[in-house]
C-alpha cells in the first residue's frame, strides 16, 4: 500500500471553494468520490492523522496513490457531479445502496391500442405505466387476479393476442370472464381503455370512486329489476373490496409519501422503504449494504436518496419521511423538485400516524440487519475458507482474489465459441465476463480452441501492460476519457480451464509462448471433478466437502452456462440464415430483423404467415415464401458434445 504522504498535495495548492474530489489507486482506478464545501479543509482531514480515521477510510487512503478534484460553483452542482462520478466510476469505497434482488412491479402498456397488464421485474421501458415495487410477487399477482374479475382488461402476451386474433377464438381468460377479449372484437379500444384507466386508478390508490360507482350500478340494476346484472356487479364489488383490504390504510389523510428508515452498525447499514400512495402501502423493499466510509445518518440518507430518485423522476413522491434530515436537505429538495416538476418536501415526523409508520419501518430495518448478520457470518467465512483452501491446495503464493475460467462450446464442430467468466473475492463479477468466437480452429478441437482463446486473452493483457509502461502519466488500466476499465487489463490470480490434462497443457503452452509465467493455472475435469495442474502426471483430488472444490465448481459451471448461452444465440442465427438463403427478396438485414422479432428459430417455425408479415420490412409475399422454405426443412435436433444435452432452438 502507498504511503499517504507520498501523494499528499501541498496545502496551498488545494482550493478553498466547493468541489468534488476523487481518489485513484496505482492502476488508475477511481476508488472513492466525495464532495466538500471547502476542498482544502476536507482533503487535509484525510492526511493530517490517518491513524485517527475510520479503519475503512484508512484503507482507502493507503490504497490510493493520487487525489484529484474539480471546482464547482455551488453545493448543488457538487451534489450532482458527485452522483454522476459515482455512477461512472463505481468506486469500491463509496457506500452503495443496492438491492440484493429485484422487486416486482405492475406494468400497464399504455401506448398500445389494447393496453396489457402484467407483473415483472428489472428495467422499465418508456411508454409504460408502472406501479410498485412490491415485496411479494405472489401477493400482487393475487391482487391483479381479483382486479381482472372487476375490470377484465387484456393481460395476455403479444404472441397469444396475435394468435387469438388470427384464429378468431379468445384464450382461456376470455372464456372465464377475466378478459373482455379485444382480440376477437368483443370490445372496442375506447371502452377497453376505460377499463385500463380503472385498473390504474386502483393501483394508484384511488379506490373510493370506483367502489361508489359500482355501488350505484348495483342499486340501479336492482331498481330496474335486472337482478342478474345486479348479482354480477355485487360479485365485482366484493372482489374489489377484497383486493382493497389487502393494503390497509396507514395514513388517513391519503398522503403520497415514501417512508425511509435505517439500521446501522460500524460495518453495514440496512435500509427499509415503504411506498405509501393514497394513504396505503403500495410497495416496500429493504436491503443491506456495506458501509465503507465514515458518516452520520444524514450523510447516509443523502447518498441513498440520490441513488433512489436521481434516475427515475416518476418515482419521486411529494413527501419523503426520514429519521433525520441530511445537512443538504434543502438542496436535495430543490433537486428533486426540479426533476419531479412539483414540490418535494423532506421532513422528520414527530408525532401521529406518520411517526408511528416510520417506527415500523425502523423495526423492519433492524430485523433485516440482524438476519443479514447471521447469514453474512456464514457466507463471508465460507468464501474466505474456500479461497484459503485453494491457496493451500494449489500452492499459490497468495489468495486467488481474481479467478478467470474458460470454457468451449460447439455443436458437432460448428459455431465454436468460448467464454471467460471472472470471480473476485469468491463472487461473480459479471461486468468482466467476455465472449470469444473461435477463428483459427475448425471442427471438434477443444484443445486447439482453448489454446487460441488463452493466447488471445493474454496477448491483450500484454498489450495493456505495454500501454502502462509507455504511458507518461502512469498506469492506464482505465480509459482516461471515460473512466471505463479497459478490457483484459487486470492480471488474474488463477486461471481455470474446463477440462483435463489436454486442455491444461494447451493453456500452459499458450501462456509460455507469450512469456506469461506469473499466473497460476489449473483445470477442472467434469467426470470425477479432479483438479489438473500443469506438468503433473496425476490429478489433485480435493475432498467432496471442500469449500475450495465447491468454488471451482461454481466458477466452471458459470463459464459453461455463459458459453452455452452465446452458442445458442449464434447457432439460431446461423440456422435462420442457411434455411432462408434462397428466399427471394430476403437479405441479411431482413433475416436479422425476423430473428430478433421472434427470438428463436422454433418460434419462427410455429408462426403463421400473417404473424411473419407483421415483421417490419416483411410483406405478405415474402412471408409466404419464408413459411414455405421452413416447411420444407425438418427441425434438427442439436446435441452439445461436451455435456450430451439436447439443445432447443
């Protein structure tokens, strides 16, 4: 580690105005980003007495080899620039509030002619309306099921909708009364959109008007002696009330607010968020993040709120209830008000229902932190044990903190691809995964393919090392203009190949030819799970209960999964091209558009002429020619020769 005094800037060179600073390690990677009203005062605090700092801050200062800063005009600009840099550089010593899982939400495809409702996870698309997130997927699915009895809007996928439209028969939901069947013309777009709006009103918490309207309809039908109609509305009203009762009223004034609570210890912080809309809890989520820097509750809340709202203006409520106000509360309120387009207030409730709800969120956060600490103790100790076992078993000079694994995948020697996966500290680092298309080896030659991919990977490593040596400003493991890490720039502690002695020998020859002698190598054979080392006549057999062996298996299986995924996508694309080469008027661009539209060759085979004609650029005549070409070919059965599994299109 570097001595902080070796890169400490002279006090007189540090400005006294507001700004944002970043610490970088010897490889040029940004490891910490911070802001300050007075840059000189803040930076001097890191170097005056490092021993007095928090342990993790000490580690950061000693890991860094350079500090830089950028002046801004005011504290608001500093807040915005700090968050921008944190997103760009992903510094390891900054507090990161990230879910350990994705939470379900309800989406309405509002821009479609007949909007659809569905429950999903992950990223969101423009043009859709979203509600949530929710803690339990089963609970919100049950709620949607009850809503469809009252407001039978479309819930089917595009494929099911188009298939029903083509056949003239609705799906099961249409027959059981949970869909108004717009696919067969039972309802026009206007009335169907009214149903969609009712569902949106319910999910947004505006249930009173819906219940009153149904009660009026039931009374009117009864007065007109339309008793069957009244019974139907009665059942709808019961279903709506049942769905409404699942979300108890927590704020009687119908407030829209987010309730945020924290539970802290010196190492970690648990976050709990209640999303209250219309006085009811419409969603909740909680997670635990590592605490990698000093700071009080207000500073933790500041960073969390920035990450929660800075990229999603629609998620910002008019009121945010907090256990403590950050020092920058006014700036945060101003920033969120600009994003939302309406006033956003940050406040600490002192009494009443809002204070009670905040206490409930705090209890949930404390319970989450306690449960996490129990699990974390076993997980962390297990990972450390696995890495230490590998170090001892493979006789490594140090713990293999970065492990790279390589796997080859093909079908009968065609579409040969390779994968590289990376595990750091015993956990997968998916941003570092890489794919390779084998170029110099043909046929079922796994040994030759392994030698090619190892050669290409370490050739890139040597090129990056040469750039570092030639750089006038020091290491260049990250792009100086974008801050994005360069591909293949980091040296692995251990290379694992999927296979036995032949694959290990091929990888060893490739590395020796390039002069790479400082990287450990081993292979893991699937048959008996034996570990092969370079130059050894017999394999190393680790105990079946070994955590080190379990880690190697996880790394190998992840590399295999990643390679199979890449191979399937390329094989499907190549099969489409070969089958449709002779179709008149169908060029490469249209073939790719057709494969992207259907997703796989199997779905393309099952599509009708009308469905194929819906692809942009494909007319009825071309669609008919495509269907005839596919009908003349039998669907092949593909087998992965490495695993023996049958691969579906």
